[in-house]
């Protein structure tokens, strides 16, 4: 039997999933939340960045309890399979339940972080919960680089206890995270008319799992962008080729699942090129045999119209391939302090080509700000050697753990009382908004938790339904422990 609160939460989540909320397009979900607050009689406000806060008064008699901020982000990563025709701006996410898991029809599910919204509203609508003063803080544009949290107005919330519901493994509490920065490389290009008698080909890397560029970066998943660069390099060693276009990856915080290049080549060499590509496909399948069972690398003739804007010069074709080969992807360094934790990494996120230039977006992460600066400088150096310019965006600080936190102790006590076992306390190699929010509100005690979500930022995203009820019960018990404190004991869980 489904946990009764889970049914309520999933009903709210389904409603949220019917409202478009891709990053930078949160207007409709903001309007829906404002209407929900107005209908319920709760005050709400927004700041200049578009972040929203709904003020929930305490249960009568508990007005003097410590104020708590429950926080999540409004936007979602909007990614779909190549076969999907889904329109994220106008169509609801189509939810599919398979036994204990909730997923979507060939798109991201958006449980990251729509489930935080649903849980917060469910808690407020539950009249059996004894509440301290609450503030529901919903930030915008998190997935583009924590933009809403970065631009959050100082003093926008008054509570000094923050519960971030954006972690993705039930029973694990996050108390620190990596910092990050994105680097955009721009390489000017020279196009020319193709020579007569050549052929156009399309090289495609497909079938990869993708995933979150922080959480999944150590899971030995292939980057379509990196594999495409390697395949082009193999071809360029044996054949004269002139690139027409390259496209790969979707967003800065997702590992590229698909990528392709169109190039011009002398006629009569298709069979030989197919042999080279086939041999490299076998090599890649051996390298990723356990993690990428659907990996495919193919070459096929493309329409002649693909060359209408011209082809790159031989020199620029070589520079593009060398640049993509030189840029790092994956884990750069493991933590020396915490076993199993990735310290520093880079995601070769997106590759786009226009009529004038090549643009490559990389996303660096590190729990050490000096190491983050180091890998960013290395990418700048590679760009400079290739003759490319660089700009930086979406930088955010690491959230250093404070293991003497009173909130951590309380969470461990509440969770152990509920479930008879201690939770895992961890730091993660991903960006959370806590570091930025804390920098705007000094002295805030923060923790992050959430239900189990697998493969976020990819069409394989799914949420474990039983973990939703467990997480909600913990949230209720933790909130009530502040409202129902008993002198001498500090905690009381109902």
C-alpha cells in the first residue's frame, strides 16, 4: 500500500509536471505558486532575480519556535531522446509509474527539483503537522549555474535554519558540495568553397547514458563530445577531411549523450573510412563495455546541401580537432581527505559551430577553490594555444562542511529515532545552492536531503517512490522537533 502522504505528494508533483519550467522559463510555475499562496491566504514575495518566498505562520502556540527555511529550485533540465517530439514549452511531462519507480516518457522527469516543491506544499497542506514559522524559498535558474541563488537578495529570508530538498539518495545528508565555473571557448573559423568531386559524410556518436556532470562524472560514462573528437582524430590521420559542422551536448551540467559532425571528403573513400570508424567503435565499446551497452559510432553519406555554407580550411579543421582532443573530460583528481569523493573534474559539455566560429562550453567543479582555479587556468591555456578566446560564467563557491553543526546533530537524532539506523553524512561533487544562500545570510545552519533520484539531467531520470514517503516523514519529524521542543531533552519526535 502506498504511503498516504506519498499519494498527496505525487498528485502535487503531477500538477507541477504539467506546468512548463525549463531553466529561464519559470514564469508559469511562479504564477501557479503565487495563486496557490493567495488561495491559501499566505503572504508571498519575489526579489529582483525572480526568486519566490512564501511565508507560512506557525501553528498557534508555536510562534516563538526557530524559523525554518524549506528550499528547492523551480526549474528543471529539459532533455529528451532523439526520437521524442516532446515540446517542453507547451506540453506536460508525461509521467510513467513502473512498480516502485516514477519516470517520464522519453524526457527528463523533473523530480530534480520538482519533488521539493511538492513536498513543501504537502507539508503546509497537512493540518496534522505542528509547525514552527516556515519560509518556502523557491529559487529560479538553478540548473543554468545556480543563477537565482547567486542573485538572491541579502535578507530575503529571515530563518537561520535551511533545509535544502535537492539531494538524491534517501538516508544520505549532504553537508558540503563542490564549487564550480563554466568556461566558454570561442575559436574563429575560416570557411571556403568545397572542391569539386567530393562527398559529404555524417559522423555520429549516439546511445550513451549521459547523466549529471557532477554526480555521475565518476561512473565511467562516455562523453559523446570526447568520443566524437577521438573519432575525427582517427579519420583525420588517414584521410583529408574538411569539417562542415559539429554539434554535441545539451547543457553545461549534463554529460553529452549524442554528438555528430558533418565533413567533406574526396569521393571513393567511404568504405575505407567506415573501416576506420568501425575499428574505433569496437575500441570504444571495449573501453565502455560495462557502462555504455548502447554506444554506437557510425558514418554515413549526408545530403550535399550540408555544404551550402562552405567547409573549413584544412588548417582550421586540424585546429578544431586538436582543440577538442586536448580539452579534458572526466575526473581530474580524487579527494585526499574523503575516501571516494571526486575533488576536481571537468565536463566537455557542449560543442556548437556557427558560420563564423566554434564555441565549446566546459564545466569545471572542485571542492578546492585553488584546484578549481588550476583546472580553469589549464583550459584557458589550451584555448590560447589553439588561438581561441575564453570567457567565464556561472561561477559559484564550494560549500565547506561544518561538522559541529547543531542541525547535523539534530538530523542524525531524528532520523535514527524514526528508522533505527544512522544516516550517511557526506559532501558531494555537485553544486548546491546552500553555499551561495549561506553567503547572503551569515550564520545560517544548512543541510540537504531528498528522496532517491537516479540519472538526473537525462531521459533516464527516475524517482524511487517508497523513498518519497520516508523523506517526507523525516521532514515532518524534523520540522516538528523545532516546534515541539521539550525542556531538557532538546528533541521530541512525534
